[in-house]
């Protein structure tokens, strides 16, 4: 699991990288590493998110990420398998992730 904080959605993550990490650990029990804040939409969008958005479009073919916590599932070869809504819980993705991990390399 990779997390990329972004402050482009209602200024929900205005703090420093350290403050965002501490908030996520304290309020959500995050135990995985978090990357530095980036932009996911617009001219300043990080190349990773330009790729993810182009490979897995949203509702009605949109590419923009509408809200924080949009999830992308990528297989071990870098192929984007799915784009999941912000309301999709990580635990609901476990069966799909386990199936991907069970595939031979």
C-alpha cells in the first residue's frame, strides 16, 4: 500500500508531511509508509498520477481525481487493474488484492 497525501481537495491536508503522517497514524491507525504530499490533478500533477488517471478513468470516462482516498490497484507488472472510489474501504479490496498476489510472477 502506498499513500500520497494531497491538499487539492478542500485543503484537507494543509500541514507538513510530518504533520499529515502523525494525523493519519493517530486518527486512522496508519502503519504503512506515506510519501510526501503531491498534486494529483492539474498542470502540476505528478507523472505517476497522470499515468494512473489515464489508465483507469473514473465515472463517465473522466480522468480527474474527484476526492481524496481514490484508490488505484496496480499489479506487479505496473498494469493498472482498477480504480476505486474514495468511499471504497481498503478491507473490501482484500479479495481482489489476494487474487493478484496469488498469480505467478
